[in-house]
C-alpha cells in the first residue's frame, strides 16, 4: 500500500498574518503624525522637564543642577507666578463662556439653509484664518485712546473716551474682546457641523407635540450637540489658557502686570530674563494644570451618546 | 491590498523625510550681499590664502547693507590687498529678532564670527563669554579715536569687548509752525522739568484741544514713542541728580544694585512730575503713534537726530526746530548705539579683528556715515562733518560732548530694560509712583543678582 506524504504548509511569518499586516499598514499611515508629535511635542516636553532641573540660559548654558528649586521658587517665592495664573484664569473665565454662548447662537443662525448663508459662514470664519499678529496690531490702532475709531464712535454718542489698553482695569477685558472676535468663528464651524448632524425628525416630532422654539433648543439641540459642545469647551479652555499673541503684540503684559498671563511670563523668563531653566519649570507646571483642567472637564461633560 | 501597501509606503517616505529635515543644517542666512569685484583697480594679490568667510550676525538695515558692501570692498584692498581673501556673510535680522537670534545661535552652537551688539548689551554678552576680550589688541592711540562714552559702553569689568560703530544723543525737536502759531520764541537752551520749570507752561501752550472734549488733538510734548524705553524715559529721573550721586548714576558701580538708585526721593519727584504730564496736565499722550511729532500729533518731541532721516524721506515739507533736551537739575543725553563684537566661537580671529579694526576706524566710519547719517563714535571724523557744525545738528553733538552719559551700565540690561518698560507703563496708567519705584527697584535687583556670580 503506497503511503502518501502531504507536505506541511510553511508557517506564516508574523507580517504575513492578515491581522498583523493590517496593523502594520495602519502604523505606517500614522507614522508621519507620530514623527511630528514625537519631534515637535514629546521630545521637547521631555527636554523641557530636564532643563527645569537646571540653572540654564540660552546664552550662559547649563550652569548648575538645582533639582526642584525652580519649582519651589515658582510655588513659594515668585508672586508674579500667582499673578500670572490669576490673570490667565480671569481671561479664561471671561472668554470661554462668552465664546461658547456666542458661538452657539451664531451656529444656530448660520446652520439654517437660506440664501447667502454660505457667505455669512465665510464672514464669521475670516477672522480665524487671519494672522493674529495682524489682528492685534489693527485692533490696537482701533482702540487707541486718542485717535482710535472705537473712541471716536463712543464720543459720537456722547460717551467719554476710554483707555482700552492703557488702563489696568480695561486692558484684560479688551484683550478678551479681541481674542473672542478672532476665535469665535472656529467654534461656530464645529457647532454648525454638529447641528447638521441632528436628524430633522426630532424637531418635526417635537413640533407636532407642541414644543416651542426655546423648548426645541433646550431639549433637543443642546443635548444632541453635547459632543461638539464638549469639544468646543475643552479646546477653547485649553487655547485660552495658552493665550500669548495679543498680550505680546499689544500690552507686553502691562499696564502694571494687569495682562501678564502665565505664558507671557514664561516667555519673559526664557528670552528676556535669561532664565530658561525657570521658564521650563513654569511651563511644566502649566502643562500639569492644563492636564488636570481638561481631565475634569471631560469627566464632567461626559454623557452617553443618544 | 496592493493599493494599501502603496499608500503606507508613501506614508513611510514622508515620515523619513520629516525626520531627515529635523536633523538638517541651520537655514541659510537671510542676507548675503556679494562683495563687489573691482577687477580693474584690484592691486596685485598676495600669495594665495584659503578664502575665509566671516559670518556677521547683525540688524537688517538697507542703508547699513549698502555701507557694509562698500566698506568690505575697501577693506579687501587695504595693506596691499592683504585681506583680499576675506569675505563676509551678513546674517541680518530685524531689530526685535536680533537678540533672540544671538541667543539661538549660541544655544545651538552655531559658529558666528562677528556680532553687532547694542551698546548696553555688550556687558551682558561679555559676562556670558559671547565676545572676545580685545583689550590687548588695541593700542591707546587706537582707543583714543572713539568718544569716552563709547569706550565705557564697550567695556566690562575693565576689559574691552566692543569697538563702537555709532553713537547717539538727543535733542528736543519741535514743529516750528506750531511754535510760531502759539506765539512762542524759543532759543536753543534746554527747558527745565518740574511744576515750576520752564518747560510746563510752554507745553501747555502748545497743547491744543480745539473741540474741548478733554482729549487734545495736539499734545505739547512727547518722547519719541510709542514704546516706553529707558533710553528716553529714564532721563527725567537721572537729571534730577548731580554727577556722582545715586539718582544721577542710576545704578551701583557694579551694575547690580538698583535700590537706593532707582527709587530715591529725587527720582520719585521726577517720575511723579512725569506722570503728571500725562494725567494731570495732559500735555503728553498715553498712546502716542509712531513719529508723533512729524505726523502732527505733538508739537515737541525728544529724539535722536535720526529723526531727520525720517523727516527727509516721509515729511519733506515739515518745518523743524531744535533745542537742547529738557532736564531737571543736570542736563543729560543718553548715549550708545551699535558696537562690533568678535564672537568667542570664531575660528578666524585675525581676520575678524582686522575687519572690526577697519570698520571702527575713521575710514570705516565714513561708509556708515555716508548712508546712515547717524552720529559717529569717531571723535576726529565727527569733527570734520559739516552737518554737525551748524544748526540744528550741532545741538546733538554739543550735547553729546558736554552731557553725554551712557545708559544704565549693567550686565542685566535686557532684563532691566524690560522691567523699566513695564514700570513706565504702570506709571503712565496712574499707579502710585513711590510704590512702583520701590517694587521695580527690588525686581531689577532680583534679576540682576545672577550676574554677581
């Protein structure tokens, strides 16, 4: 009787297995983004953490290993740090609710399918794509106390001229207003996309059941817009904590230290006061705070999908 | 699946390119004018030397670029063409970016041969060992070609680091038509600060509020704005002292102590009056535009005579007058402008030194003067210039000679200057003067403390 030998199939190499091949292909797709994050985000963060343990300046180099002294100094000896965080917090508390509310209202308006709405949406978005430095400089001229257009308009209505950017009371709210004008368009676009994703049948059903427009807005729109709103609130908060350009361009942290937000103070420490080690410590502290803030926000705003 | 692999491969290539780009050499310099090649008149070249290109990190200035191009061509011909193998690569940055560019250059270990440093920053660069000590490379006769103020500005702890390129001083410039319209007759002697000084009534007369809304259309007085630099705005306090006293000197001899110098009673008196000019008498604007006086926004302004270049180019019909700048007790003008520095990282010291010596000589200064028209640091050369022998520019050079005082001499000048800016903004917005000077004197000392090491 003949014995038939059946050749054993060769075992597959790991990259030949289907599941692994799919994963490998996926990894190659995300490789550019990974490289970007590694090179421009994670490595600098690790570098920054290392610098924060040294007495280090760009011109003087690494002078002395100081351990956590920079952190102790920031938390216990430097009143400008507390001032910086308080000013930043004030900025965030003023800007975020205003921006979210305004964006929601504008999105509700701009999401309607009417003639010319494309143009309206574009007009709302134009400030977003304009250079912030240019925006800041132009607004600075508009808000000039003596020759600015804003004060000329106020005077026309019989109101007194205001020192928008040179008054310790008015400077921060003025910066908030400028940043709001610049950034609200980004939030509007996100919310418009979110609104477009809400099925019309919910509104139809609500209308049939006798709901008025306010009830439809609060009982349908807001809950179903939760994901987009969460994204807008979290990103607006994160970006607001990191505000820098209008401060740098318009007030340099002044008058007094009325607008000296923490990121501007970090910049001053690094590049003006030649204390890169201390600036690195401040930026690590800021990162930790932002991490906590966004974690808390995500936790509070998390809810099941509809 | 094949298509997937293709796209994945493209992604891998992009990632590799990005990694490669991150490790690439620094970007090429932003300006590298070719040296002229006057072949017809070129002297016989000495024995062939390996070409040397010096990298010169400096301010971006169109007029300076022309001056240096000609200067380099002349330098290559001196001493029988001894330096004909030397070329210069100008890495020019806008003013606000120059200091960060220097910091970046040092931090990344980039080789630089020459650095253009603002006078008050020479001490900082010397402290950080950015500049070569050239004390032993200059004879007393060579040092004597510059003004004493220039030597002070280029010196740190008794050693010389920075030969000067230019100098500066101020005058009080005014709109002749506005002065005539106010019925004023002015001579060239400086006005005095203070509630009882000669300046205030004149500035009040020159301040015009046609519609009576409390905001003048024309302010009587302005320092060339709009930023609040110590170059112009510290003078008022220093002039309320006498040479040698803390108020006048403004900082301790080692450049590290500010308490008892910045916040003296005399300084507070002066700063209080300065604040009153904005808030009480309203003869100064809290937000002046650039070129306030030339634009018709103020009747008088303290400024360098560089103002005349702007006038000629942009306001040719402006009728200008000049007088000595105002003061409290002791006249003063703040001095200081650009200096040449030889970088510690240079590998071509002899060539760099030769170029710097030439550039800072009377011959080199002539090229800068030809295009920039700014007060030279070279004493003999300045004495030959007709422009400084007659009104109004003679006021600048006379003031410089009699009352020129370097700005606050401290290795922490960048930090001090930023804090002064912040202080002055708070002063202008109405803060308590005594509290502010005390607070900022402390902060200035805190940031200067590290230079005691």
